């Protein structure tokens, strides 16, 4: 749910700089003309294009300054460092921000820069020196204590850009800081490799012109030390992953409870078939064990459903109903209950049975994937849930379109709340009203009775696979609740239900992917027939 | 590169004076203005001017522009040209696309950006006109070299689960400033609280604000309490705390704290950790957090006049209480127990307040209690 991490303003900059510097170093020259030619040919002055306004550009510029400065410092060789200086020069004088933003240098960096200038001066590279002096004269440098401004909540954006940074050995899956990875950053590893190679070459050189390997008396360091370091790091990473995934499994359950209304952006990107399964440990075992059973719907609402497919297990349902109801109340509190109650796992909506006052509210296809009759019940329950869905849709037709975000949270909350209270009886009006407010959760969960002539209604396809397990349970509850509500007041429902349903078809398509709180873990393919 | 997470030791711990001395010799901006650029560069490089001239032509910034450049800022900002083969631009184009498709995402990103629209304009204020001229003989130019610290002040923080840390203002202070000068600039609505029921005389305009009555305060930075003892009846808030700490069961766990005077300490004397929250307390129990986000040398871009410091460089929008009846003005009165008003307490601006609750003679209608509310949006 963290958009900010998804946007890294400097994505791709490092590659561009590397490409430029590589080409520059192949020319075997430090002359500025060559660099400028390259710069022009690659059209680097357009680097700032697309930043909508000054403030965004400013933030971008400050970050790329760091990247460019890093190329100018050790451990790169002389040519790359000269190229880095040229890049800084280029960036500074092509930046569109007014007044110009200076380059932040710490004392350590400044020392290196001055040393470099000494060597440049002694080698009489006038252009390199001129470039530096010009920057200095124009007050392009800002002398600081820390490379970036430090604030307690800030996170290093470049480090969160895991996707692009392909050579990153570290992945911060749960935002845990890994002290090993802070020591063994990719830069340092690269430097180590370079130093080791140099060392080996020097040893080889000492051994004589025809030597194939260094003198044995100089065998102090393991030959393939970088290999073993890499291996160790990979192992460490794997171990960490294991630990994290087991933690993640636990946390994921917790998160699902909290964020079940935060469909968010993942709903668009995730495969609807995806059921998040915790990777290890107890959670995984349980999830697998209950995966099949999850399909069964134990909702009370199935009892009175008049269905085309005979859902016969009414007595079962009544039994399960109480169990389910009590569970429902607890569920909101304990995410662990997910694992213990198979009924709460995602359910599959089945081909829809008849609905009382039904109209296909949303174009949804629910495939019947697992056998037992309970599934059909479940689907009907889902349909019932959808009924209370539409009332909430009315609230947020706009949010449905833009929903992967907090703005629709209340709306989604309402839906999931209503699902939670599925077993509770609430009238449609009541539930819809409640659904409209974010207080639904508590209110709905309190009303315990279930009466539901099921109304199979198309529930909006839940696309957030991420929350399948938990979401499914929510959906179930919601559906149950809706169905109950719809069942409870068949007559009274008519008007609101119809009204609701009318509006919902219009919403089906846009809302499809985003509005429904994660109900299904498996894509429901339910075709509804109007009655 | 160092991560920006605050760390107690290592790179983020800065002794301000040492920092200044480290850099002191390297930067001298003032002597540049005299010579022309080429001459000064040739002086630095120890190379004849002509050579420098040649080099400058070779290396001029024009060489960085492609020949077919428009480089009009506005155009550049708006669109990403599609014919350029830079990964950055491709990513940025994708990003802009994503924003267009998803307004919520767009809003989220805009909100989370580092800078506000308004922040930028503050940087144009380096040539400020002051309401009072400098007193004669006193040079108000900032002495170089000097250290500039960026202090982030927050709104009052209550230690409750529901309270969030909200940034308030950001100031630039010089190293040579005293701590009391920073304290004077920090604005807090609690300072403008007026005590007592003023419903009997609503037209009185002179009020004694709380900041005139309770003037004590302290900063707590790195284990030292810096008390404000400028006025004779300022209390030493830190005394109670140090007594509590020195009790038997605590003194071994919480280190002994030191005391100093706010008005005698300059920022140069401090030993700071960049990014670590420090503490400012006033009005008895109003607590603010301060964070020094940045320590750097003075730069020509910074305001050059002492009168402009501490310089407000970032300001956050603050909510204001709107009058219930006109919904236009800021509320100046908080009214309790009034049957005519919809809520208890209710907020009204002065004009609506007078209009509703006072008759033509200026007498109070009804039995209510009214407190003056601060109209400062802090």
C-alpha cells in the first residue's frame, strides 16, 4: 500500500550514467570535447524532461547529484572519475531549476576531490581542472556534514528500488535492516573484487615475466576469496528469506485483517488465481490442509436459499452457522483464527441459483471449482453479499474507479464489514446504511441472527489476490450478510434492492477490479440470470 | 552512500565547532567577486589567462546542449520526448503514464514529495528588505565562514497513541546564534492562549497572552537542559526532572543530565546528532520535538543578512478553526454552555459572536462562558 516506495524518481539514472561513462572510457581519453560530444549525442540535456514542475525536478536533481558524485569518487579509476566530474558539470549547468541547486559534498568526499585535482594539476589536464574550478567559482558545491538531509522517518529511496537495482544482493522484504547487507553493499563488493584482482596481478608480476601463478610464499589470501564471499552472502540471504517468510506468513495474516479494505493497486496487478500461501511453517501446513475445505460455505444464509442446484446441506449449515457466527465475532480480532477455521478460507462462488429479487448486478462469472453442494451455497451467499455491496457502491461510484487507495477504504471497509456481519441479520436498509459508514464493522458484527433467503447476486469480482484467504472470509461474511438481509426483507428489499441493482450494472465494469473487497481467492465465474 | 536513517554514532554525530573548523579554510566566497572569473581561475590554476580562455571556450556550458535543443523549461517539464534513448526518460514516461491513469496515485505521490510548491519561492528571498534599517555601525552581514543548521520544529506532541508527529516549520539558524533566538521564533498556539472568561467584555483588544505570563522553557539536547533564564521569574523546569532522575532507583539507568543557559549557548557549542529528535518544552507542559536535519556551511544562496535569521524556510499549512456561523472567518471565540449555538463548545468569529450574543447596548444575552481563541494559525 506504499505508493511512495513504488516511485523512485531516479530510476534508470544510474544505468544512463554508467552507459555514458563506459562509452567515455572506451575512448581512452579524458578530453572534455569527447565527453561533450558523447553528451550531446546521447542528449543528456534532456535528462530532466518529464518532471512536471520545479519541486519535483529539484528532488530529482538532488538525488542524481549523489549518483553522479559517487562516480567521481574512489574506487573508480582516473578516467571514470574525470567522466564523473564532467557529468557533475553537465548536470549543474543544464539543470532547469532556478536558482541552481548546489552539489552536496561531505568532508570525506571533498578530500578525495581535492586529491584528484592535485593529480590532475600535476598531469596538466587543463580541461578537467578548468571544469572543476568553474564549478567552484559558481558556488556549485555545498559543504555538508551528511550527504542527505536526515529526518527520522526518511528512507533511502534508492535502496527501496529493488526492482531495478539488479545487482542488489539484498531484499528488504519486511523492512528489516540486515546488518550484513549494509556492510556488503554492491559497491563495496565491486571494489573488493577490483582490489583482489589487482592484488593477484601484482603478485603475478612479482613472480616474474613467465609466471603462471604467484609465488607460493605469497599465498596469504584465498585465491577465490570473492567467490566464497559471494556464496556466503547468498546463503545468508537465503536463510534470512526463510526466516522472513515464516514471519511474513504470520504478519501477512495480521495484515490481511487490518488492511482487508485496502485493495489497492495490487488488485490490478495480481493474478486473480493467486492465493497467497505462507511460505513456511505451521501456517503453510494449515493453509494447504484447509485449501480444499475452504471452498465450503458454512453460512447460515445458505439454509433458505432456493437454488437451482439443490444445495441440500441445510442441516449442516445450521450447525455450522453457529460455529461460524461465533467465529465471525472473533475473527476481527484474531487473525490466527483464519488458520483454524477452514470455513473462512476463500470460497468459490458457484453458478448462481435463483435470486429472489435478483438482477444481475455485476457481470461476474463464477466458476464452480469444487464439488460439494456447499459451494453452491457459498456462491449464493456471495451473491447475497453482493447485494449489500451495491448499496455501498452507490456511495462510492467514483471511488470504485480510483480505488486502489485509501480513499476508497471506507467504502471497502463498509463492504467487508458487511461481509463480516454476514451471519448477522440486518436489514438491507440497515446494513446498507451501515455499510455506508465506516462504523459498520462493529455494528454489523453485533447483530447475530441470520435469516437469509439467499439471493444470488453477482458480487463484484474480487481482484485482489493478495488477500484471498482472509478476504475470502470477509467476502463470505459479507455475502452472507447481504443475503440474509436481502432475504430478511424480501418485500422491503425489493425497492432498495432493485434500485441498487440498477445502479450496479453501470458500475460493474469499472468497479470490477477495484471495488470489491477481496472476496474470492479463486476467480469466481458466476453467471447470473435475471429473475 | 550513507543512509539517511539517523544513527547515534558515526557519521551523523557532529560537533558543530569542529565541523566549522574542518571546512573553515576551504571556502572563501567573498574574494571571488572582485576578479573576473577567468582571471581568478587562472590564478587558481597557475596558468596564463589565455590558455584559460581557450579552455573555457572548449568547455563552456553551451557544449552541453544538443544543437536542436529548445530547452524551454516548460516544454521540458511537460512531456518526455520519445526519441531519446535514455532509460531514465523511459521510466519517467511510464511513471507519468501511471499517474495519469490513476489520480489517486497521482495525489499520493504529490503529497509525498519532498518539497512543497511554496518552499521553492523562499529561496528567492535572499535580498530581503527589512522593516527597520540596520542600526548604524552595526554590520548585519553574516560573517563567513559560518555554519547553517536546518531545524525542523514540530507541533506540540502528546504522548498518546493517537497523536502523530506533525511538522510545523523549518528554520535556518546560524552557528553563531544563541539558542534563545531560536526559541523566540518558534510559534505555538499555546503561547497565544488567553485565560479567563471574557464574555463580559468582548471588545477588549489587549490581552495578556500566555507567553507573556509564563516565559520559561528549555531545550533538551544531548543530555543537557538549556533553560531560558532571561527573566527573573522564569522557572527552571529542568530542576524537577533532574531531581527525579537522581532518585535512588533511577540514577544508574538514566545518566546524569547537565544544565546550561539557553541564552549563553550558541549552536557552535553543541554536539549534535543529525536527524535525532530533541526536545523543547514551554508553558509547563507543551512539548515540541526539534530535529536538526542538516548542518552545512554558509552558501551564497542563503540569506546574507543577520536580521533574517532564524530564517523560516519551510512552512506547513495549518488548519484553522472556522466560525460556525459565517464559515468564512477564523474563529476568535470559544463559547461554552450557550443554548443558542448548535454545539458545546462552539467556535465563532468576533463579528458573528457580537452579532448573535450581544444586544445593541453591548450586554450579554444568556448565560454562557466565552474564551478567547487564538487566531494565529499555528
